[in-house]
């Protein structure tokens, strides 16, 4: 009875989760701010001038603005994870969202590419402090049987931010006008939203409940745990964690690459930049649904591995079809299935990471995984562009680049087969 009374379950946990989701969505909006409006698209009255032409720089330089996020993530991820484990998730998220809001206004100097780039780098530094805090926040507020669902909902916010960036940004540019003033209007809207989110999280994002939730980890609330290079070596010594590193490098890396190149991948098929942005948004929307449904099933059946295998298996035919098909409607339909299953694997991997490393090192473990996922995004973006340059021909087709991604998901499926799932972290039913 005493042990039961040492745990608590508070409805306020959902408010903390909601406040975190606002921050998570915000940083993803900032990441893909320019992705869907990079190129000039359309003809006649429907023609919309892209940011590259408006700023009088190459499309590569605009793509670089988004690519800075995974690049910076690689450098900042592990230091951010150590800070999260030492200071707690609230401190880290506040630091990340303040950086995001502050540097977002530097991008108002739309005619000065250097200042815009510095602004994006500053925002990118804040991103790891937010994204790497997911498992720490979940472990602090949610019981074990809700951990995958809570992680899925927190991850959902990242996808919502992507949807907003891909679908809303082109509409805002049309509304404000495809001029530098119009781009400045978009930046101002997102900057004001960032300030609102800072205030909301500062007021609502409490660090921990009065009593910890019921979990199987004895060291649950050890926010001040010592984290050093020795603990990092210990994490890499975990067999299942090493397998997760390979899987997330491929899975998240491929997703980042495809999302950043979606305009260029679909343009040879005769699909406009605006439509490509909507296809990317539809893929992410389906991922939002999948990130709630699949983790809920994972919690219900107390299994992680089968759903991870399913995600990798579904990727094989769906990515092949996206490369093969030319019909916009068919690509929309396949993108729904692709997003639903592939993106649902992300919260499962974070949950497996927390269950593998234990709560004491979950911030650092998450940081390592997300570092590798973002490194995969940078690497696979460059590899896919290199393959396109070598095989794309006059149309700059990404067909063989997509085939390479399909092969990588086959590798991820084989690696996932060797994960040794344990059910010991779920509460034993009476």
C-alpha cells in the first residue's frame, strides 16, 4: 500500500504534453519554412515566384537553409541530451523555444541571405533541446502503460509542424504576394506565433508532478543523474540500442531526405511545387494518424518489434510505387499508406530507446538516436542528389535514387529482425 501511495497520476500531464506539442510543432514549422516555396512554379495567372528567385540566390542555397537543421543537430544533439538529463526537460525546452523565437526575427531581413542563414542556424541550435526532450518529458509525467501513446502524441506535434510548413506557407505567400515583402510577412506571422508559444510553455510546462507516475524504472526521477562520456560508452554497449541506431539512420534519414527533396522528386513527373508540397503534407498527416494508432496498439499488445518490422516492410512497395507512378492521384494515395506506417515507427523507436537505456540516460540516448537520424538525413540527401546527377538524365529523374532508398529499407527490416524485445518493463497484470 505504501508503494502504491508513492506514485501519482495527474490529469495535468495532458496539459504539459499539450504545451510541449505547441513547441514541437513550432520548431518543425521553422525547419521547413522555405521548403515548399523554394522554386518558381505554375504558369500564367497561377505562376508563383519562388524564394530563390525573390532573394536572387540559387535553389541550392534555399535548400541549404533547411539542410542546416540536420547539420546543426549532429553537432548539438549530444550536448543537448546531456543538459536534458542533468537539468530536466523543462529547462531544455525553454532554452530551445527561446532560441527559436529570438532568431526567427532575424529572418525578417529577407534581402540579406547571410542574416537569414544565421537566423536559421540559431533556430536549428534550439531544435535538439526540444526534440530530444520527448522521452524525458514522457518518463517524468506518464506511467509505463501510456508511454508509447504519449511519445506518439509528442511526436505527432512534430508532424503537425511539418504539415503547417508544407501546406500553409505557399498559401500565405499567395495571400501576402510573391515578393520579398510577402516572404517577410510569412516570417513575421511565424515569429509572432513563436513568442506566443514561449509564453504558453513558460506558464504551462511544469517540470514534474508532486508524485512520479507508476513506472518500472526505480531511478525515474533522477533528474540530476551524472552523465558523462562513460555513460555514452555504456549506451553504445547496449546491443538493442546499436540496432536502433542503424534503423533510425535509415528510416528518419530517408524521411528527411525525401521531405527536403519532394519538390525535385516530383517535378519530373509534371507535378507543380504547390502540389508536391500538398503531397508531402498528406504523407505527414497520415503519419500523424499512424503515430497515434500504432503506438496505442503497441501499448495494448505490449509489443514494439512487430510494429517496427511492419513499418519497414510497408516502405518497400510504397516507396517503389512513388518512384514508379506518374499519376498525381495515385501518388497521393500511396503517400497516405507510406506516411501512416513509416512515420509511426519514430515514436516506437524512441520508446524502445527509453526502455533499453532506462530513464536515467534516456535524454542522452534519445539525443544519440536523433543525431544519427539527422546525420542520415544529410547523408541520404547528398547521396540521392548524387545518384540523380549520375542517372537522372535530362529530366533530372530521382527514380534510381528512390530505388536506393527502397534497398536501404530492406536493410532496416533485416536489422530490426535481430532486436531482442523484452516485456519486463510493462507492469505485471495482477
